[in-house]
C-alpha cells in the first residue's frame, strides 16, 4: 500500500483536471457481437464543482461514470486522473484506489447502505472501509438528521436513505463522489433535499460527478456533459 499512498493518482496537485478522458471506446459483449456503449469520447472533468453527465436513456451516462470510477476499463482510449494515466494500473491497484479515494452512490437508496446495521453503524463502516477515522455524529449533524444514529436504516424514508448515502460518501473522505441517477427513485421534495446535500458537498470542496437526465440536477451543475448514442454531444 505504501507505494499507492505516495503515488496516488487521485491526489490533485496543480491545475490538472480530475479526469481527462481521451478517445475512449467501451464495448459490451452481446450474443450478436460487441456493441459500443461509448465511442470516441473525449472530455475533461474539473477537480471541483458539480459535473453532470446528461443524455437520454442508453446514451452512455452510466458507462462513462463507471469508466471514471475505475470500474470499467475502456476497450480503447486513455483515462488520466489528476494528469496521470491509469491505463497501466493493475486490477489490485484500481481496486485499492476505488476503495480509498472514490465514493459511489447508486440509484436505489437501500443498495447504498447495509440494511442490518444502524444509521451510525453505516457511517462508521463507510469510514472504516476507506480506512479513515469515523465521526458519525458530525456527519449526521452535517446531514441535518442528528439523533438518528441508533435508527435502523429501514426506518428512514427513501430520501433520507439517499442523504445518508451521500453522508457515507463524505465519511469516506474521498477525492471524488460519483453518483448514478441518485434522485430517480425519489419524489420532487425528497430529491431537492438530496440535491441540497450534494450542493453542500461541493461547497465543502468535494467534486461530485452525477449521471442524470433529471432537469433539477442539471440546473445545479457547474458543468454539463451531454451524451447521445455513446458520443459527446456537448460539453459546456
Ligand atoms: N452490461 C451490458 N451489456 C450489454 N450492453 C450494455 C451493458 N450495459 C450497458 N449496455 C448498453 O450500453 C449503452 C449505454 O448504456 P448506459 O447504461 O451507459 O446508458 P445510460 O445513458 O446510463 O442509460 P440509462 O439512463 O437508461 O441508465 C446502451 O445501449 C446499453 O444497452
């Protein structure tokens, strides 16, 4: 691990963007042969602010998010993180970087949490998984749901669970938070509260990248990357 800690590609130094994606192609195998989900995708993601990957269903948002999260390896092209090419990293190095530096929030609130643990235990587990000190009460205060540490996760509403998911992300002290359609399972009021938490994460200096076609999410973005049929349509 020592070599990773001193040679961590996710430690941002200087003005390099957090992510630089250069002519990336991702193919998925299907019975009819490989199908491209991303083609010739070239885009940068800054090391601060909220970046939204937007586009219609099937346009490649989730695939690009998985490439940024070092989950999917591109079939072709290059990905740089804080100016450094991660293409040469082995499976173990990628896994350790994900664990230590990248927090991921997925669409369905319960899938972000450990159902048989309490709220406080979830926050503690998130911090321990990234090997950083845990302070559940501080995070719950930050989330605006103090005094819930002993609650079972299932006692929280879907919106509260998703806010807790971002709290768990924060508890891991990541270099970046990636979120895949984090509001799509929520009503408008709950979604707005989740997005307020995202805004506060960003204000606290944590870059957040969200894949979403939700206009409310897009409206809060500092940068919008629009995808269509696996290609970049616009990056503004
Ligand atoms: N595991 C897979 N195997 C085969 N094809 C896949 C796989 N995952 C995604 N695809 C295909 O890749 C393309 C991009 O999918 P992706 O999920 O990245 O799009 P998306 O914009 O996130 O869509 P949605 O908003 O519906 O989640 C789609 O055509 C999809 O069918």
